[in-house]
């Protein structure tokens, strides 16, 4: 999948070069470009394409996230609020229906292609469908074995939801951190030029030589985690030092550290 990621990144950098001035410094808002980049990468690696349907799915999921997080109504405190036909609730249901329809169409098209040609594309959706088909055949097409189309749709939604905003957030915080700590920016730039050369092409093998760049990314993840907490459920009684945690207790584990 390296080639797909490289192509998406190259397209974004080229668009930046077209926008900046050659004579003087230029201010560029990189956030919209990086949001588009991560969505494009997921479209290529998960579905083997960067189609209008994929971009539409990304836009819908982003809107769904905004409606879920920035809710001015006290829906978390009034039982049944999410079932009322408010403007926001109607839009949320409409978005869910549109996403389901778009993903179902893509999945059905890929299934037909696999059945006709007998091969699958080397992307996440192809791998998922191929594995699912083997599971179903291994159980002689028994009902209840393997994933249904609806379950595959839910997995595809996770591809977008878990991968797009988290990665774009990491990239933006990395750029901000490099601006604040320009000594490390100089070190990272020197390392990239040493490994790839001034006009060199990126390749997967050489990426492993970027030790300083990897250190910077890991440090940014430590300070600015894209996921601010984890939720885990205890399935049996656990003793953590002096703390006793009974079974079926949900633990909220914060990941962010104080700066």
C-alpha cells in the first residue's frame, strides 16, 4: 500500500507548491489539505480507489462526528432525546442511511467483481471480503457463519472513522511541534535529505532509516494523543495494588499527559 500513500502525499505537496508564492513568504492553512489527505489515503488503501463515492463517505462521516460531539442539546441527560424528530436527529439518521447505501453499493460491486474474475484487490476491503468468503466456504455456507453485508459495512465505517481524523490530527500536531522546536525540524530535514537525497524518490525500505523522524512522531503521540482515553471493561474481579475492581466495571483510562 506504500505506492497508494505516496501518490496521495505527492498530490498534496504539489498542490501546496502551486499555491505558494515564489517571490515572497506565503501563509498556508494546511489543516484542510491534511484532512483531505488522510481521507484520500484511506480511500486508496481500504477500497483501492479515490472515487467521488469515497470522498462523499468521508464528508458524511465528518459531519456525523461534528453532530455527535458538538451537540448544544442535553441529549446525554434526557432519556429518549435521541429518538425525538429534532432537526439534528433527522440529519443524523439521514447521514447513516446515505453512508450505508454508498458502502453497500461499493461492497456489492466488489463481490461481483471477485466472483466474476476470481481475484481480489490488494486493499483492506479485498482482504476482508476474501477472508470472509473463505470462512463461509469452510463451513459449507452455513447460516450465521462469516460476516453479513451489514457487518462488512460497519467494518468499513470503522476504517474511515478510526483512521482519518486520528491520523490528520497527528500530522497537524507534528507540524506545530516542529515549528515550536526548530532545532528538531532542522535535524529531521537533514536526516530526510541524507537518506533520500535532495531529489530522491521515497521507498519503503529507506523509511526504516528515518530514526529522528520516528522519534518525533512518537513524542508527538505521547504529548498529543489522537485518542484522549480508552474504555475497558473488567470481566472478573481484579486487585490493582490497594484498589479492588469488581467484575463488569468500566474503566476510563486517560491517555493525555499534563504539559
